[in-house]
C-alpha cells in the first residue's frame, strides 16, 4: 500500500480510527449504512477514511454524487480504482485494462446487442427457464407435488443466484454457456468470483491458492469462450442471433478493426460478473419484501390477472411490450433498488488535486477542502437514496411511493429542500437521469450502467413468473433491513394453467 501523505490544512476531516493501515475498513465493510450515516452526522457530507492503507474521501448526498460522478474523468479515474481487482478476473484488453476511450467503444458494442429486438426474444426465454427450474430443482419439491394447500420453503439468496445465472446464460451469454452450466462452467464461475475479496482489493497478485484458482479459472473461462467463437466461425449458420457474442462478432472499432476473439471472450466474462450479484441480490430482496408484504404481493398478482387474464382464468405469456406497462411490478423493482442498491459504493482514483465545492461542504477555518491527487473518492447512492430529507420514510420499502395511486402521486419524490435550504425539483419519473439525482442505483455519468433495461427485464419477468405461480410468506412477521436477515421464504402453489 501507499505511504499516506502527512495531513494538510486543506484535507477534509479524517474519520477517527485505532488501527493505522486497516483504518475504518471493518466498520465500513460490516455496516456501510451505519458507517456513512454516523460519519455524515459527525463530519458532514465530505470526509476521508482509511481503507486498507488507502485514503478514501467520501462525498455524500445528491450533490456529492454529482461532485464525483459528474466530475471530469481526467480528475476522477475509474481504471485506477478498479483495474487491479478486475483485470485478473475479466482478462486483458477490455474494460479497465484499456484506455477509457477504447472501453467506451466496447460499451457501445455491448449496448448494440442489448436491443429491443433481442429483448423481445428474451422475455419468453426467461419465463421458460424459471418454469423449468421450479419443475426440476430438488429445492422446490413441494411445488412439484402440485398441491395448492401445502406450504414449502426456499432460501431466497441461493434460489435467486441460480435463477439469475440460468436466465442470463440462456439470453445474453448464449446456448453453449447455458448447456455447460451444469458442468464445468459453474465451478469456473465460482473460482473467478472468489477473486472479489478485500484481499484482492489490496493486492492484485499474491502466491496464495485462491489467487492461483482465480488465474486458472480466468484462463479456462477465456479459452471456453474463444472455443465457442471459433466453432461459430466454422459454422456461421448456427442459431445464435440474439446473444451478445453474436452481436460482438459484428462490431468494429473506429480504427476499422474487428474485435479479437479474446476481447469478445473477456467482455463476456465482464458482463457475466457485472450482472450476476447485482440482479440476484435485487431478486432476493424483492422476493423477501413481497413475502413480508401480502398487500403488495396481492396487488402484483392482481396486476398480472388484470393484464394477462384469459376468459378461462388462465394467464397468457408476457411479452417485452407488456412488461413496460406494469406499474406495480416496475415499482417493486425500482423500490428494491432504492433501499438495497447492490453497488453501494462507487470509487474513483484522484489524478489531480480537486477543490470541494462550498455548496457540498462548508469550508473549514483554513479555507476550502481539497481532495489530494493520488488518493481515492467514493460516492454512495445508497445514502442519498434513503436520505430522510429527500424521501418520506426513506428506509422503508414502499413500492407504491412510485405510483400515481388514485390520481395522487402518493409519496413520490417530486422535489426536496437540500441542506442549504435550496429547493430541488425532480419531475415525476425523471429521478434517475442526471449525475445530481439522489436516485442512482445504476450510477451516473460516463461509467453509468448499460445493463439497466436488461436487469429490469430479467428481474421483472422472474418476479412476475414466481408471483403468478405462488403465494409467498415469511414466518417472521416483519422484515428488518439488515444484510444478514432471514433468507427463507415460504411459498404455496397457486392453481396455475
Ligand atoms: C456499471 C449497477 C446490472 C453492465 C454499473 C454501475 C452501477 C451498476 C452502479 C456504475 C459503476 C461505476 O460507476 O463505477 C448495476 C445494477 C444492476 C446491474 C444495480 C442490476 C440490478 C448490469 C448488467 C450488466 C451490467 C446485467 C450487463 C449486461 C455494466 C457495465 C457498466 C456498469 C458494462 C459500465 C462500467 C463502467 O463504465 O465503468 N452498473 N448493474 N450491469 N454495469 Fe451495471
């Protein structure tokens, strides 16, 4: 780790800590909400903490998000914050291992594949995968017995992790990945995923078994995708037109060059990693909340019946167009992403000294704060997304706050008064757009997520498919919002045709 520079008068306040190198890593790692909110109370919106030998300056609130995510990319750099963690996992020549201008082209290539045409094909595939999972997985035996009076149970986190990888591979990743899921692929995925730990954050390479496992898995996974690409080139008439590999094979850089096979392979690994924990956590939290709120689960089921009900009582399959007109379903996902954004911290490396605006943090007696070069900054949409100044009952999961219930936008965010008494207006529905929004589960600015529409499609279709087929409940009556909360959901099969 870097030797920390001595404190200067212009430095933001430093969070008190006992252990020199570890700093506040344990508090931050175990309970980021409590850590950020306690520090905000004590130091204000801008403060620095020590994270495993690094100086990290946090900027909270919508203005803090704007300061970091809307800042110049020459000052706040993503590659410098992430590459030592991600390059050994994704592989060379993609994402943060290339100049940003090249990655931006790669992002555009992927976006090209995330098209409405492909999305239309995906909805049915996702529905089929969930149905097949419920009908086959040993964890859903009670469901398979087809008894509408019998309650069964499942572990929300484990089931959603499986459903996520099954549906992502069937759609984005392609047939060959889906076919190999039961075999070697899942193991390689697990070994690669094991490369995302605090130790990996600290050291890119160490002579330890977990690092060797990660590197071996990266090589094998990369070879696996390159092999798929080679075989597809030999047999160009195969039926792969809707997956992202096929789409990437058609793209060319501005230089006129096509993507090389290993670049396609490594982009596919990056997409797999980007979408797995994020979507599966969103699914697990939504399921848990629905199980604890029968009123919302009923509203969701009734929305399905109203929209898809046939005269004989059966429900017709969903289409991509339908999904975009289901406000309760949309609100449930939107609300989960507000209260439980899967990415709670977004980091950048600081490449030049940056002055903190006085509207974000009032100057100290020594003048304005300056975030020094060669340190890190961190934005946390998690905190602005539950900020009580912005959101009524901000820490409660209340999906209907997003809906215009009975012609009145119940508790929806339209405007708020910030800490300086300034009134900020947000048009209804426009809340997730700019870098200064308090609602940013998909980030903002140059590095904003390109997977948002796919995530809504995937999570929405899965939740709807489950709610059509089963009632849900928790045995503990209320759900307290902590990461180690109950994971077991009880379900009872509905009569479903
Ligand atoms: C970037 C969240 C799903 C691909 C991001 C960022 C966030 C985010 C917060 C910004 C990171 C930063 O600024 O450092 C989420 C959430 C998801 C989700 C909450 C699901 C609920 C996906 C999926 C894909 C994907 C399914 C791929 C299909 C990406 C990519 C970036 C990104 C390529 C760009 C990174 C960059 O430009 O540096 N995502 N994501 N994400 N995400 Fe997602």
